[in-house]
C-alpha cells in the first residue's frame, strides 16, 4: 500500500472518529478544548498548526534563557515560568488542532497530562457551572424578552385577585404541558437514534468491501454498537460476531495482519484500541537528550535556538529532554550534535534509564545496548565514573554504539559483544543491569510500519523465549549484596503482554530471590495483573506501560526488580526443562501448588545455592592478558607465550 494512500486513509479515519467524538462531547467540553493547550496538539498530525503556535513559546524560552539569574539546571523556570504571557497566544493557535484532530489524544494523555486533565476538569466544570448558570439566567431573560416571563410576572403580580387565580392556574398548566411535550419530543428523538440498529454485512458483502470509506463507516458503526450492545445489537447477534467483523475491518483499514491485530486489540477497550491504531499512523515528536557530560540543557537550547531550531522542554518529568518542533537544519547534523552535546533519542527511551537510576562509581551492565542511547545516558548519570559495560550480541550494531560513546565523550564504558544469555559466565556481580530487550517493536509502529505485517506467531514465541532467557541471565548477573544497588530494569519498546508481563511474571516464578519494586516513574499505566485468561502476580501493577495515544510517546514497558539474595535455586536440569516450556502459562495459584508437590516429591533434591558472583580482579587480569594476546596474534601476527600464574608453579 502506498504510504500516501495510507496516510490519507488514516486521516480520513481520524477525522471521522474525532468528528463523532466531538458530536458526543458536551458543548462545554468542546468549547473548553478550544482554549486548552495540550501536548497532543503538538503531535505531528497537525504539525503546521503546532508550529504556528510555537514561535510564541520559542521567544519566551529565548528570553528566559538569557536571564542570568536563573542559571540553575534544576530551575525549570526558564522553560516554564516565562511562558505565561505567551500562553494565551499558544492556546489560541491550537484551537483548530484540538477540536478537529486530537480530541481523543488529549483525553488520555498523562504526562503534561496530569496537568492537562486538571485543566480540562477545572475548565470543563467551570464552564459547565458557568454555562448552566448562564443558561438559567439567560433563559429567564429570554422568557422575559419573549413575553412568557411577563405572563409569569402577571401571575405573581395579581396573586391577590381571586378570579385571576384560575387564569393563572390555566396558564401554568399550559406551560407545564408545553414543557412536558417538548421534553417528550426530545426523548423520542433520542430513542429513535438509539433504536437505529446496525445490521452486520453478510460474508459476501464484507468480502466485497474494498472501499475504505465503507470499511471506515462500518468500523464506526460497530464500535457504536459495541459501546451500547444490549440496546443496539441486531437480533441475536453475539458480541463476538461484531468483534470478528471489526477485527477484519481494522486489519483492512490499518493494514495489520490478523494475528497482530488480535494481539493488540485485546490490550485495550474497543474505543481505545482505535485511538492506539490511529496514533500509530502519526509520527511521534522529535526529541533529543542533552548530554550532561558536555553541556547543560539550558545552554544547548540556547545554541539550537540561535540556529533557528524551534524547541521546548520535553515535559516536567525530564530535566535533560528537549522536543524539537521544527528546524531549518537537520537535527542529526548540527555542530552541537557532532560535538556530542546531545543524542537524538525517543522520549520513551529515557524511562528505563531513569528507572535504573545508576549511581556514581557503580558497575553497570547494559545487556542489549546498541546503538547506545541508554548506555550513554547511564554513563552521563554516573558522571563518567565507575564502569558501564555496554554489550550487544550484534557486532555490526556495536559500531554505532562505539561511535556514539566517542561522540558523547563517554569515558567509563567498555563495549562488549556477547550473547546476553552468556552472562554471568562472562562477568557478573554488577550493581545494576539494564535489559532493554530485543522485541517485536509493536510500540514503535509509527516509525516502522513493517511491524504491522512481518511478525508471525512463531516470531512472538521466539522473542518471548529469548526475553525470558535474557531476564534470568540479567538477574543472575547482579550482586544482591551491592551496597548501592542490586537492581535490574527490564524494558521493551513493545506493548504486547507476551513480551512484557509474561516475561516478568516468569522471572518472578523462576527467581524467587527477586521482587518487583516501583520504577520511580510518576506517570504511565500500571502493568496488567490479569490479561484474558492469564493471571499474573499482583506486584505486576508496579510495572509501567506507555502508549502513543495516551502519552504521545512510543509504546514502551518498564519493570524494575530488586535482587534480595544471591542464593538462587540451582536445579539446572529442572530449569532447562522449565525454560523449554517457558511459553506455557500456569496461573499463579496452580503454579504454587505444582511447585509444592514437586518439592515434597523431590525432597532429596535440595535447592543448591550459588555463591555470590563477584569480580575477581586476578581472574580478570588473566582474562585480559589472554584477550590481548589473541588480539596481538590476530592483528599483528605476534604470538605471546602464556605467562605463568603465581600458583601455577606450585602445583
Ligand atoms: C531494543 S534494542 C537495544 C537498544 C539500546 N538499548 C539503545 O537504547 O540504544 C535491542 C538490542 O538487543 C540486541 N540483541 C538481540 N539479541 C541479543 C542477545 N541475545 N544478547 C544481547 N543482545 C541482543 C540487538 O542487537 C539490539 O541491538
């Protein structure tokens, strides 16, 4: 399908969806939306309008950036405080966007969004109250103006006149009757609308629909029925009949394969699923991360503004992120970029590093790190102290990793190229580990639409299996005795449950020596504790999900574990067996029962303990020597004789 065609299609769907939404929204809400600035309004879909709004903000950023007194990076007033004068302009400039395009995104947004919701509520209710009050007052006025009020006035003015009582009473009765008729008429109209049942197409009709406009209308109608199923279903059609048709139509309209469509559809409510698919048709905002090893956000913002770049802080949740609205120069080729003052990085990919919260002088492993967006952020948070092991199994990809490490001036990183599953045999005893796992990429469909069709059931099974193996390796490679850490963060840029909650739940079952802890991120949706037929450990609610339609960032998942002990069950044979059927899900209760049985039966097979895996400098030295010797031989043909260890001669 040609991209242009798709985009047109998506826009058509968006307009139709939003139009319907706008119709469903109370007048006060729509009215208010016009005067409320939101993140989503800056979404690429309405790029022109957002950009129109930005210069006002840009001026204020510039002005504030020049303010010498407010030089502290922690002080966000340069970005936020000074915009008050311009806020109105911006709100006005966004008027069109909101109503026309992004009513839906605003509603769910969480980031500026806590704020946004408050604004909405405040304004909405304020307006409603004011609106109602005004209506009430207004209607009095109107009545007076139309003479009806005069009648009423007459009624009360002549209340002492007995004869008039009858007249007054008749008038009141007539008025009450009229009002009742009007109310009845309104009700009837509504009921007629509700009665308007939607008849599903026959199989042949459905197959025949190649007209996307027809498909789009059918999607809307089915959603309407599903949202009021009891009233609107046709005859004895089941909910599943409608859902089956809807899934087919969504596949056709948005271009997903049926397997993935179903997987994604059930993560959301019906309306939310459509918002998610819509959001995937829209590019996410361009964001950059200030490299604090070389500069500060304030200085970077000023330098880029001087080049004509139109930008804003990413949101209150990050002190280093900037969102770029437009730029006369390629953001990936400015002198500041080449000098390593920033990394082009999706907002969502800040989150796992923030959750990891690496400390100075720690040993940290980034198990799947190329091209290094997160490794370099980790190094920056550690202020180039301690050691970051930036590993990736794909040697080709480590080239970009090395390049980024150099460009950003990272000096505490070691790049390595192992399969993550080889840890901790390669090296262990880390204070913290980030496993930003290889995944299906269902959170980044707006960047790579091929995901819609190129992932099969086997792919998901293989990925989930690999993720489960990697997470166990990561857990086993952390030192629970670390004075400052003992944490593992698991993340993916996918929104499927198999790659997220399923994997984390599996790790909790296989490694009772870890528990989930808060990610420390103050926004995001809670991870699932139930999904379809699956039940997960209740602590899964501590994990966080991010969605494009809600947070205006790539879909993402973050979980944080604390390792409590280095003693792990070492029933290797069992584990292998378990890992082989890692895909099989066992509800938590059942699993516990099954484990107990196994333990009773296998009383002799005591749980062995594995000693804490820690660094051994002598051993490391030897490994380094061997590796250097290998390298010399490979690159220069020099063969070194192995150096004898102290203890070797004594044997
Ligand atoms: C989501 S990307 C990592 C992105 C990276 N963390 C960043 O922020 O730039 C996943 C990475 O996992 C790597 N990978 C795949 N299988 C792996 C394995 N078995 N062990 C280690 N890395 C692996 C891929 O090469 C890929 O670079």
